[in-house]
């Protein structure tokens, strides 16, 4: 995801002199380094100083530039939170805050580097649009959209590296504010977003092969939510299961609330990160598992409840 | 030039008048920087397009900006009369989108970073637009202010001037008593790569000289010694008047004193 973002930005920014990259002491890999070398004036490193990164992005945007503010998700959103809220959202500026390693992607670095609440927090801020791509193709589409949209500030939650393509053969293109079907035709619907979509696709295949046919819906735009698309998903399936790499107050709660509002008769299950700091170090899936987001546990829960 | 004296008398009177229409208003923080904002806005800034930028980082001092904007026709008298009412558009802190307001401020320690971004954008565009940012001494306690100061110097923002309304008061207490390690200020700015000038923040000539001393090659700081509540004896150095409207009798006395300046 990181590389696809950098490549896409490089291409856009090469042809659009308004595009700027502001980073806070994060190593510019691949195309980002090339952009820094070719356009040093439009690549700014504020150092270990995230408040000025966001504040400057706001000021630059007010004077007609299109800044991306880019660093590790915790430092992009949490450390300068009031600048994101006041300078970007209150002022309604189309700046993109890019959080690398959203969720618990930085699985060996401990909770200081886990943006396990990022989506829930970002969704609660007025005017902040929240995007979480599930694969490099969505990263590219979103980056292109972010660079020129006039709607307002965006929190773009990326993973890290090595995420597989999941949407290559999907006819429906990514569109801001719309849900997307990865697999269709099942009796039960699994709803997710972001890096763990690959895990959910694997889950869906396993469930389907064991006789529980499932569809997979991704929600690349967490805010504004596509309530209409979600309602359709609920109505066309016997049950819905939300699986998300975030603490419990994000998409799962929204879907539960929607199900209540529309009088949905099926079961609504939610699987999320725990509302807890987990002192565990290992692979991404190790940390997810420590939080209870493991294939085995979800499948077990699924089978028990669909009997 | 004595015009500044008469303008500032007029501005203080206007602010006192508005104070009688609302239950509370930041009088003292506005009187502290009345001459500063007057000299910057009316004498230093270029107002032909592309206009220079004025950013009030100490948002609670915005009454002085409002009355200047109204005098220049950028805001209307109706705007001032409807201050802090549901039918109006002016609040106790500046709101971006309102004519003449460069940024939404109010939470301290934000304005200088935004000003640095605006100044850098103008540098990238190759324009001659200058950015003037008024900060309070209290808000320089925010770490973000020093992040912005460091970056402004790294980027050699010669088109950025920060004016410190150095009235020795934060919300709770005198800065010099509660936070002696905050001083000295000028050496701190110099060590961060800024040029620095000091002035009497209520003397127009002194302010002009300090503003003009920027070399245009690096960011410039003007540290202005000011009196919170300047111009009204019972408000001067009295933190009570940070956010309070005077009674009728207090208003009458304040007007008398302002007229005598």
C-alpha cells in the first residue's frame, strides 16, 4: 500500500504543482524519495513535530496548495489531534492525512505504534472523511481522488506493505462514499474494510466450502457511510457479520444501529479489536489473534450462531 | 504619524460600546494589542491584490481586528452589532470563512503553524505576499509554537513576521511570576534562527521600527511589551478583565479615560 500510494502521488504531483507532501520524520521510500529529489520545495519534513505538520498543511491548503500530511497513523492522527480537528476539519480544508500502519499493523512495536482506535476516533470528528483501502488498487484510486477533491479533510488509513490485490476483477470501480462487493451470492454477509479484508476473503472461502455460503462487502469509505448500500446488504442476507481492525466503536456499532433502525430480522455479529492494550509482539496476525480476531475463533463463532 | 493614536482611541471606544451589548467580551486582550494590530493592518500591510495576510493567533484578541475590518468596510456595522448573537456571524474567536479572517483560532498554539504554511505557500508561488501573525506570550508556552518556530526558520520564511503581544499575563497568572523560565524571550527566538526586534507595543513609532527591521531572509519576531487592558486604568494589569463586560458606571469611566488618551 505504501509503495502504491507513493507511486500514485509521484505521478499526480509531477503534473500538478499544487501537490505537496509534508512528512514528520518518516523515511521516504521508493517514489517518495524520487519526488523529494525532483521537487525538494514541495517535499517538507517537519521532523519529529506532527503539530506543525498538520498546521502547515492547513495554511498551505488555505493558500491554494494540496498537501498530503504523511506519517505513522498514531502520529498522524493522535499526536496532532487538535490540529486535525481545528485546523483541518473546523476550517473544512481538503488536506489528506495519511496514516501508515493503521490498526495494529506495526505488530512488533507495541501499543505506542498501534492505531487501534483510529477509525473510531476519525469517524467521530465532524467533516472528517475516513477512507480505509483494502488493497493497493483502492489505494491508487483513493489517492487520485484525494488529490483533487473539494469535499474536505480526509483521514486515509493505509496498511504497510505487501498487501495483495483483492479488487482487480471487480467490475464496480471504487467510488467515494460507496460500499463494494468483493464476493456475492452468499446467504450470509461479512462486512469489513482495510488490510484485514484478505483475511476475511479467506474466511469467506473457508465458510463457503464448509457449507455456509457467504458474501464479502468492503466499506472503503467509513465516513460518510453508505447507509443505503449497507441496508441493501442487510436486507439481501440472512445475517451480517462485521469484522474490523479497530476497537468496538466504529463500523460494527454503526451496522448494529442501522440494523435496529431498519428493523432487520437477521443476526448481526461483530468482531473487532478489544477495548484493551495487548502486550503482545509478533506478526500482524499474531496481534490480531491476541485481540480475538483469528480465523478459527470467528469460524467457530459463526458456526455456532448459524446452526 | 499621530493618526494611529486617534484610530486606536476610536477602536477602544467602539469595543467598549460593543461590550455594553453582550454579557462578556475579551476587552483587555484586545486593548493589549490595539496599537500593534492598527500599525500592522493600517500602515504595514499591502492591501492591493494579492493582499498581505494577517492572522490573529491569539484568537481571543479578535475584537480589535473586527473593528478594524468594520472600519475598512470588510465587515459591516451590522456585523459588529450582532456580535455573539445567533443572527450574526462574529463570535468571540475568529472563524475562517468570515471576510478578513485568515484562520479559525481560539485554541492557542495553532496560528503560527498555519501562518508558516501560508507563508511557505506564498514562497512556493513566488508571490510577494507577507504574513503577519499576532501571538500572545501565553500561547508560546504551547510546544506547537516552538515546532512552528523551528520549521519557519528551517524554511527561511523571510515573508513571515510574528508579533508577540507580550503583556505578561496568561489566563491564571503573571507569566513572569508563574513561569520565570519562560524568559528571556528574544534570545530564544534568536537561537531558533529568527531575527528579533523589541518595541513598546503601545507606541506606533516603536512598533513601526520593529516591524521594519526584518531582513526578509529569515522569519522575524517582534516582541512587543504591552499592558493588558491598556487605556483604562482599572483594567490595566487586572486579569479580571480578560473576559468581562463593564457595568454602566465602569463603561462611562472607561470611555472618559479612553477619550483622554
